[in-house]
C-alpha cells in the first residue's frame, strides 16, 4: 500500500513501505486463519523496527532493513545508546526480543490442549506488532498514545476472527447475531466510514428501506452510529464501539 507521508515521514520511503507491508502481511494472514509459524510471524517486522532504531541512534537511516547477526544481543546493545528516548532504548528493544522469541520458538513448550498455541501466539504477534508501529509513530511524531493507535488503525483494519474479508466484501461468520449486531460489528471492523450500499451487500439485508429505517436510523438515534442520510455514509461511534466490545464475541465458535 502507499503510506501517507504524515506517517513516519522522516524515514526513507522504501523503509517505510517495508514496515507497513510487514504489518499488512501479519494482519492479512491472521484474518485468514493462517497462524502457522511459517505463515504468520513477526520476524521481518522485528528486523525492520530494529533497523529504524539503529539508524536513528547512528544519525542515518538505512535505505532498507537488514537482519542483525544476533537479534537479542543487538537489541540489548541499544540499551547503551543513552541519546535515544527511553522507549526506543529500553521498551521497544525488549518487545522486539519477546516477539522474535515467539517467531523462533512457536509451538515449543506449550502445556495443555484447551488452547490452540498457534492461534494464541498469532494474537500476541498481531498486537505486539501493532504496538511497535504505534510506538514508533508516537515517538517520531510526538503524539500521544491514542493518536498513535488511531494512526495504526488508519493503516490496518481491526482483525476480527468473526469477520471474513473475501472478494472485496465482508461477511460475519456467526449465524447467531442479529442484523443489528452484524451491522455494528462490520462497522467496528473498519477504520473509516462505510457506504450504506456496502453494508447492505455485506449483511445481505433483504430490503434496503427496512434496513435503513429499522437498523441504521435506530442505531443513529441511539448514538451507536453516525448515519449521514444524504451521503448514505455510516460510521460507528465510541458508544457503538463500546457496545460491540462488551456484547459481541469476536470468536467464530
């Protein structure tokens, strides 16, 4: 994808593209259920983030990332770069070590059979990766944590197991949900407003007028969404997002 210049604009464009492409690969494989170590790992993203911090410490960013000879040792060396902000010197390198460990040793030492270790590790990889990029945005652009998280959400959509992206559409995989809850869940999965026609296609609502009256306008009145009747554009509100998080399971089962 093309990365807006406002996101980490101080980095060489190729390095910035590498970073976002690595995150996109992780989020895409996660959403498609490809959780095996060979399919979803944070190893490449770790190498890119390390290259960015190393370049920042040295005063010159590389044009592209490279793999350090020993990730753990090189990350530990960053702790001695006292000119770096504490986050880039301590917190991010330690997160890189943890993420790299999952990448290299997934499926090893898991006890019990109730939890799928690949899925469990994939969740950790996904959100650790998003945290790392949000932290880079926060530090380099001097914004607060909420603004950095919003910037990451602008790069990638929320990854929900129960929402499947296929052939340019989205489908809710749980048959138990009402049309009301499916609509809010689909809006929650998007970082941008959604066209009414897309919601109609995604939910396969039988009647557009009834859907508009019974779902969109009622949700708008309850302040769960912002529905622009003229432009036919819908966006979930903070209240609507909270409703989804508190009342709807993100699991297919």
